[in-house]
C-alpha cells in the first residue's frame, strides 16, 4: 500500500500527556498553517472531543471529523497486552484507518512501545524491509541530522543497519532538504575492524552500497556525532535509544544549570538581558518542537510518534511533517531505494 498524494491525517487524540484539549488546539493550528493539508480525523472519545472542537470553533469545519474510540492505551500499559485487551483504543483505531486506506498517516503522542508494536503488526513492513526503524531529528553544529534507529529494533542484524541508512537518507532528503546526505555508522573507533561484529559487518555492506542509494562517509565515534561530518547517524535501536535519552537528559540538566546561574545575582540577570538574543537563537536551534515527532519508517503505511509531553506547536509540527511525508510519497522512494540496496547486499559476487 502506498499513500495517496492528498493527505488525510488520523490523530490519536487521547494519547497526549497534556490531554485531548492540546490535540484539538494543535489541530486548529494545523488547518490554519499547514499547506495542502486536506483532512484531519481525530480519533477518540467523541463525548470529550466534540465539546473541545466547539470551544475552538471547529465543530463545523469541513476538513475535521471525529472517529469514536472508547478506550485509551496509557503509558503504563504493556504493549502486547494493550493490543489484545484494548481493541477499541484510539491509537489502534487510528492505525486501522491507515491500514484500510481511510487515512494516509497516523500521529500519536501515546505509548511508544504500543505504537511501534501496533504499527508493525497491523501495517507490516514494506517489501524488502525486514524491520522498521524510528528516525528522529537532532541538533548539531550549524544544523540538524537524522538519528536512526532511535529505539524500534534493539537487536539488529547488519542488513538492518543498511536498511536504516536507506530509510534515514530518504527521510533526511525530505525533512532537512539534503540532496545527497552523508551517512555515518556509529561505533567506538574509526579504525577498520574496531567495533562489534555487527558494526564491522554493517560497515562492509555499507561500503558495497556506497555511491548508489547511500553516500557512505564511514565510521564515526560519539564525539563526532554533533559535528558537521554526517547528516544521517546509523545505529541499532539499543544504541540509538540510549544516545537519544542521554541527550534529552543532558539538555535538561544544562538548561537547569544555566537558569540557576543566571538567577544567582542581579549582575547575571542584567547580563542575560543583554545576551537574550543569543540565548533565544540557541533555544531555537535546540528546540525539539521544530520537527514535532519521529516517524516509524519502513512500514506499509505512515506512523509518526510525537513526544508524550508535546505542546500544541510541537503536535502541529508533527502534523506538518506527516503531511510532507505523504505529499512527497516517501514510501515510494523507500521502496525503490531498498530494492536497489538489497540487490547490492544479497546478489553481490
């Protein structure tokens, strides 16, 4: 199944930490600001959603509708148990809308494990893709890069990392506008043979595919991640998830340190006011709301995970990215590039 060019976004309206009111507010922003957004389906309890739509002045909007779902998958639910016991959950119903062709992408702030499990089970992977991968946009020196896999497949094989490179490259072209993104493979040293068997095997395969669907720049270490050397950082989901969460924690720690030190005395507060432009520029660069969410790439249908605590601007940006994924036919490009990469991986002499 490939997505239609005109997008219809199904939103899990019950999965946000901030509640469905934030989802409805984000929907209002999206229909006002996202170009070419055709239709939005809010999936959840209609007795809650319809009054919220009326409050926002959206109850009669021609491009917004409600699909009733009576249950919610919480952050505490175990993924596979939730899939079996909560069949009328808003997340599952939203994914089913994509599966049935009634929507072209699902956006959810809900339980990550349940979203990945439900997306994989219900939508299945694209032909040639063994495992889906979670891609997220990260800040770097003078720009951004795509980290893949950020947690979908913790026990990867070498060919999965090659697939991640293809998925990440295609997504990078779309979301960051890089025509020929450079790909780096995360390891503990750039010398040949230094790293795990998985990394060494993937490195060999990536060199084989280099120059075709992938612009492979080689091995990179952790301290190179945030430099300007590569546009796509490839790793297994175990490594990627640790890197992502460590970076999020470090950002919050540094933010707390800076705030505490600025407020220490009047001179520092005055210095902050004089440097406010610089601080605002840094905040914009590091702002996770800019790209809104992380797509689960490689499925026969589009799934985008937004952070549970996302505010309306971040959710609106997730809807924007979902719309771009659909309108630019990302899955069609992935299918073509995966097929060519697999021919080089499996049919080499």
